[in-house]
C-alpha cells in the first residue's frame, strides 16, 4: 500500500543544474505563494514549482494546443528566455480552453514530501459561516446515476463518470494561501496546485492522480479508478482497502481505464509495461485502485503535453466509449465542467512535463469556492453508493476550507 507513485528519492536539479534539496526549500515555496492572477504553484512527488509573473500567455484558439504551446515557446526563446516552460490548467474539453502561461520567473526545488518541515502543522482554519448550495441537489444526482445505469444495462456504454458540485460562499475574502497550506500538508506525497483559472479566479486543489509525466524518453501514467472512503478505525480502514482490491465492480471500472490508456500510449511507446492487477493508493480521505504504466518513447520529439492530450479524457473522468460518455455527461450534468477533470501541471520546451488529472479541486474567486467531485458509474452501480463516494471526495477540500463535518 502506497501513498502515491513517485520517482526515486533524488534531489531535483533545476535547468541551471543547481541542487535544490535544501531543507525547508519546498515548504518555503509553499509559504511564498500569494493568490493572484499571475502566480502559480505546483507540487508533485518529484519537485515543487512557484511561478511568478507572466512572460507570455498561450493563446486560445482552434488549432491544437501543443502547436500553440510550441509557438509560445519559440517566441519566448526569441525574447531571451533560456529554458521556457508553461504552467497552468487545461479544460475537460481541451480543444476549447487552456489557461497556460510562460512565467516571468520560476523557482524550483525538491518535493514537499522530502522536506521535513512539511510535517509542521498548517494554519488552523478560521471559523466561517459558509452558505452551501449543491448543484444538483443530492436527489437529482441520484436520479442522474439511475438514468446512467439504465443506459449502461441497455448496452449503450460500459462506463460514465457523473459529477456534482458544491458552491460555498463566505461573508468575507477567502484565504487561499492558507487553504493551499492545509491541502499540501495533509497529503504532501500527492499533487497540490493553485493556478490562474481566468477571469480573476484560481483553480486550487490536491489531486492524487497523475495523468502522464515524461522525462527524456521515459513515460509514466498512474490512472486511478475504483474508490472507497477511508475510515478512522484502523481495522475497518484495512478491511475497506482489502475489499476494494477484490471488488468486481471496482476492478471492472479500473480495467476499462487501464485498457484505454494502454491503447492511447501504444502508438507512441515501446516497452510499454502494464501490470495485470492494480495496487492501492491512499490519500487522507480515500483508497483508490491504481496501476503504474511505464513506457519508452519511440519518437523523443513527442512532448508530455502531446501525449497527455492524446490520452485525455480517460475513462477515469469521462467514460467509455468516450464520445458517447461525453454526450451522456452533457445530457445529465446540469453544469459546464470547465477546468474540472481537465489537466493541470507544467511542460517545458524540451518536451518534459507532469500533467495531473484535475480532481479534488475548486475554482475560487474572492468569496466563493466551487467544489467538484465525481464517481464512475457502471452497470452494477447504485445511486446511494455513488452519492456517498462523491461526498467522501468532497471532504478533502471541505476539511481544508474549514467546513465542519
């Protein structure tokens, strides 16, 4: 049982070759983050990045996102940026929207989980009288799951992911840096982020799921599908984890995702290693089935972003077959997902990068948080179980925001 897949515990070296393994460096970058339209924070099991200012934004448009990013890199290099990278978020519909920028400055250091100071407590959440509005209402979400199950049992599709949101409104301004601290210190081995979401909003969260990373020709994906809430009772927690590993419903859901990722990566990779059975990944709130998929690029010029867009959306956040699942989502979910279930991370001009599935997150403005959570629905799903799963997934962010249980 592991907390998350991660690279070997070696020091991270920035583009200048500097060793960034100084004690306190990663927690220091976390502490430097100030919410704003020109700051972005991203932490993974291998590195921590704090981007400040904007040198250039990747333009919106109809052309493929990797092409627009490559052109932005070329302009940045002409401007004298020696090692340009982009950081930010890409929407669920990656052809429609991406909030990516080449920063004016990027500070690099090692992983949060390797910094002993990350064990220090985060600032306590202030008491806030939140107004909470679910979209849709729980009963309507259950009805949506029941409709999806009916279509699944009819053989139209094999899986669809249905999500819901909670809109939290406070009387005064939100302290996003404090929320980010609580998210990061609760699960320092995962992926924590706070990036501009456009329109003065911030996308903030702590995802457990790596969509894809590329370092040189080495490619890694770590899909999660099939989940169960953690328990505060140790014996019950272990029982739930063991049951998840043997659950036919969850193993089927997971296999659908793994097969789709294998199919997506096969044209790009040789030596593609896909384990036969999943393992367990834990966060503070959930147990997940996980499979670590590795491969070696056939063409070293293919970037992490190109691979990620070729894979996305996986059945872990959409369903299968993908086109029909997207149609069903559009018919049942009463909101636009926007950046939720897209991808968030970074990629550089050499093609390396880390792109994470945008879950366990919220979009924030001055006084409002909009939280998102989803559940994979298959023919054996029950509405009450999927509602409970989404409620458990909300807890990651609700705890960070100080919303009482």
